């Protein structure tokens, strides 16, 4: 018997939200190939996110996460 796997969106706890935001900042700073120090890369990424700069990689990850939740909204009734 084959079972389908559904991605079910759910609310994220506040502690987890903070963790994910910091994780997205750090990963996007690591992907940055500029020849500057890591603290400067983190500052640049945080400032770009606060200014809602479209080049911010952490904002892209957040938007991708939100769009995935919207796409799978129809599977919400499977969470019980």
C-alpha cells in the first residue's frame, strides 16, 4: 500500500522563529563572497533585511518559506 506524503503548514513557536531568522542571517552571510570580515557581512545582511532590500538572501528564504506554506494550505486539514 502506497501512502502519499503531504507537507502540512503549521504555526512556528516564537523561539523557533528567532532561531530561523538568525540561521538565515548566518547562512546568507556565509554565502556572501565579498572579501570582508564575517561581522561586517552579518551587519550588511541585517541592514539589507531591515531596509527590505530585494538583494537580501535571508528575505528570499523567508518569502520562499511563506510561499511554500501558502501552496500547501489545502493540506491543513491533515494536521490533527
